[in-house]
C-alpha cells in the first residue's frame, strides 16, 4: 500500500510539472526579474533555488529550452556555480508557480 502511494505521488508530480514545460502563452503572464545567490540546483528535477537580497528563498522550474548565459556564452544549468549571483527572468504559471524564461549567471568566466 505504501509503494502505491509513493508511485501515485510521483505520477501526480510529473503531471503537474509537465504543464510547466508545455508551450504556455506569455501574453497572459506577468514577466518578472529577480537577482539572487544560487542556493541549490536540481538537474534531475530541473529546479534552481536562490536567495534574494531580502533573504527570501525562491525556487524555479527550469524548462529544457531555457536560455542560460554567462558573459556571452551559452551554458547549461549544471554549469552555474553554487553561490553564483544570477538574474532570473520568470513568470508565474497556474500549474507551477515560478517558471524560468532565462537565467544570466553574473559570475565572469575566468580565462585559463
């Protein structure tokens, strides 16, 4: 019985999150920007959490086609460093609260 509950919870979570990854018209959403420090990155769940300047913790769903940049380079979600300063452009979706449109990693690339 316990295994059935866990499976049901996982299936429901996937269904809820899948709504965020569909093409949603941005016309109906207010686009916002926030800057903060990366607290955690979940590459499996495609979620990034940051701490804002007012010490608020915010979590964001990161769709696969999100534009992520550092300086002028495109990078992946896992290329963002822990404690990096990032600016996130996002909208609030009815199915998933905060959905990322773009992420800018404000840390400079060090020339090797």
